[in-house]
């Protein structure tokens, strides 16, 4: 082992460090982190994805009478403006139990008793029925359908083979006003 090196008497060049801290240059890691953050921000609200608006109303109801019980789990309507990703659909999930005779018809009516839409049934038996389906609501009927359900004026009517009916007034269970779903 030799002697330790000594810098005594040697001139040392000055650097920018003598004038304060050296400015930091972005590292690959910090650039990547910034890029990821910017991407997440842009994905959270991309105004170019917000080309449509939607609104929703969900209803339900139950009625028990001597001729049976009808439970409307849901009659829902989601409405889109012109550029929606799917058509404006009415969906329903309804069941009847303990019916006095087989079910022959299922209709959505307004509170004045006018038929608005015939609802298809999935299965029927002598004492029960189920109806789970969807229907596309076109053009000008979309606003009327939304208003019918949102106002609480919708009524589901089940007709039985013996001529009796079971009417279920629909109550509004949930509602969303017009909004851009990709930017909320």
C-alpha cells in the first residue's frame, strides 16, 4: 500500500455547484410517471368519447288480489340521444303467482287505461307466469315512454283466461337525468 493521495496545493476547477444546486434533469422514470398520470387523466374524461347523452327511469310494483299476485321486479327505460351506443330500450321483469286461471295477455297502460305497449311473456302455466324481455322504443315515442314511467302514470295489466285482470301501478324506484356517461 502506498501513501494516500493528497490534493494539497492542487488547483481544483470551479463548477456550477458553487453557484447553487445543479438543476435536475427529468429521468426516464419521472417522464414515464408523468406520461402514465396524463394518460389516466385523459381516460377519466375524454370529451371525444362523450358524443351522446342518456337518461334512465326504473319502476317496480306489486299487487295481490283474489285472482293472484303480480310482482313487477322492474320495468326500466334507458333513453339515448341520437348517437347512443345501443337503441333506447324498455326492459321488464314480471312474474305472476297463485293465478286463478292461465295468463293470456300482459300490457303496459297509462293511468287513463290506454294501452301503450303489449309486453311479451316468457312462460305461462295454469297458476303462474313470467315475463322477462325488452323492446326497442323508436323515435317520438321515446320521450312519451320516459314521461309515462317517470311521472308514475304507468300501469302493468295482466289479463287472465277467465276474463279477470290484475293491474299493478308502477312506482318510480330510480331515475337519472340527462348526462354524459363517459364524463361524469
